């Protein structure tokens, strides 16, 4: 906690939040507040660019939070497969259904008697004692944007004014945003991080549901963007880069790059401290500016920036160059493997919730050529990377205190079809059923919750909603049922919208 900031009780933290009135704009730069201008100048004095400001703001917002009651887990890794994982080709196969339903893949036995999964997930099959399946997740939308919003926020009902083409401040806040707002910082890292990129469609549409929404933009989670966006590429590049209609692709310009947090060239710690002194001088000279009068939080920005630069444990969490190449090879030399390896290192360092978006541009949207694309490009890197994550967390003793959740915005239709003539078949969108995998954090391995009907269309027992999944995450992190989040007008909103999924522990 920063010097000069009073201790805040866990309950008081949320009841004391007040609306913040807008600050007057600078005459020299219309639309830019004096406070923002001075903060931007101070960032520059540290030798950092404006692209660091969002991360520093997230770090500053995390400071001063009281520790919540203990949960089953210390951390959650939410793996999100954008596009819609086909339940029939993964964890809820229907081998006795008609051919137009069961598809081309065969089920294989797992380590747990009675549980079978897809033949192209052999490593996960060997580790079924460590994970559980919820085969009866259901919600009402078959549209990508709405379903993303539903599964990323844990709210089945869309907010008033929802726009599938862009995020809005009337959206519900994402699970990651809520976690970032209510959980304490550890090791001066933000409580919630999303990586390796934002979810953006090839048309340029940023998918709603990822942000702070009604909590305000300052409550957006911290996006650790390491993966370049390209509208025509899908999958775990560079090893498994593909196009849905064209198959394998090559692109030398796609590089998975962790953020570089070292000092700019020629700027050592002594010079940083000197620049901080310069910032102090600027602040003293600007005391007449009313915007600085209530800006106690900027001292935290400065301390967060210095911590990022000087704290080796924080710095090393972001640096995959220091990882043994053999370990990276176990996860896979691709964006899926590196993302899950980064997630593991972040939870080890103290991040409470890491959302990992596996697959840019709705990679899992297998309308066409579903079977070769899943077999050759999507399931192998997922199977490898997730299995390595489970092994590493178990070996380090962290699996019991790290809840892993993996799901999509929806499942796929029972019936296989072609979206247009001449293309190989696939499955359409289907919100009525999907399977979610959970592991660690007290979850009882070798467990199956719920079931779908004989063709995998609808839940046949123990239906679960996204609200139940979100509650499971919040409960694992130790958030009390009475906890609320507040919008910028200080209006309270309940965090829990349903009971956690029963039978997992």
C-alpha cells in the first residue's frame, strides 16, 4: 500500500466509493484535463511512453485494497476459446447418434472409468483425474457478440442498449473487470490481467463484454497485448496458423512478444530517481492547478512504475526469454503454449485472475472444414498446452489453489451442415449447450456435472447458466455473497447472480 493512503476495510472499500466529477479541461488542449496532461508529462519524465499509461492506471487502481476472505483458490485462469468449441468434437461426444450428428472423430477412454473424450485430446485424457466437465452449460444466444458478452460477464440477460457491433458503457462488466476492481493487488501487479490480446473480429469489430462496462472505463481489466492482430489468420501461430477455408498458412511477421519492462536505453535507476525528482518539481510548480489538489492517486502511479522497473520478480514474470527452452517446448512453440505458460508465471507471481484468449478472430468458429481444422490446427496445441499447465501447477503444489476454467461463447449445432456449396462441412452456432472444463482450486477430478440429450442439443439434467459459472469463479476467489460492485454514480450492484455450480468439490 502506498505511503499516505489510509487502510480500508474490505466492506468499507465498496460502500465508500463516490462519483468522481469531471475535471476542467485544459485551455491549451481541449478535451484533455489538466490532471491528465500532468500525469502524461510525468510518465514521459520516467522515460516511458504513453502506451504504458493504461497499465500504470490499472496498477494504481489495484493499490490500497484490503485482502478478502480466503477462498478455495488464490488464483483463477479463465481460458476462453473464442468462436465456439464444438462439444461433439471435444468433451461431449455422441458416438451412437446418427451420422449427421456424431461426426468423424472417435471417442477414447480417459484415465477415469466411464468418461470418454475426443481422440485428438489424448494428453488431457491421461489427466482426467485432474479435471471435471460441466456438460450442461446453456444460454439463449446463438450470435457471437451477444454470446461473448454473456460468457465473459456471466450474465445471460443482455443489458439495455446492447450493441453487437461495439462495446458500450451500458454493458455489464466482465468477470475480469469485477475481479480487478474488488481483489487486492499482490506484488504490485494488477489483480486481473487479460492476454495475449483483445478479442477482435476480422471486420475490425471489438467484441463487447471484455471491459469495465457499467463500472466505467477506469475499471477495464489490464490487457497484456503480446499477439499482433491480423484479420485473415487463425489459430496457434506460427506452428498452427491456418485459414478456415484455405488450410495451413505462413506469416513471418507474426511474433508473440512479451512486454519489455526494462529501462529505456541510457536510463539507469539513478536517472529514473532523478526524473522522479524532476516530476516532484513539476508537481510543486503546478500546485496552483486545482486538478492536482485531489489527485492523491498519482503518487501510486509513480511507485507502480518504479516497481515494474526495479522489482526483479515482477519483471521476470513477463520475460519468457528467461524460461528454459525445454519448458517452452513442453507447452508448444506457439501462441497457445506461450500464453498458458505466461498465465502460469503470472499466478505464481501474484495475479488473482488471468483470462487467456486462445485463438484470435474467433478461431474456434468451425462452420466449414471443421474436422481437418480441429484435428490439424486447434485441438493439438490446446491439448499440449493445457496438459503442460496442469502438470506444472500440480508439480509446484499450486493446482489446489489455482482454479482453471475453460469455455467458449457457445457450443455448436447437433447437426453437421455446409454453409455454402463446395465447402467441407462444419457446425453452426449453438448457445443451448456447451461443455466447460474446470480443474484445480478444489475441483474434484474425474467428475462430470450435467448431461445433454442423445444428440447434444439441450441439457437433459443439471442445467447450468453462465451466472453459475461466474459465481463459481467468485466463490473460488473468496468473494463474499454480500459483495457489490459500484458504477461511477456509486450505485450498488450484486456480484453474485446465482449459486456456484454444485458437485464440483
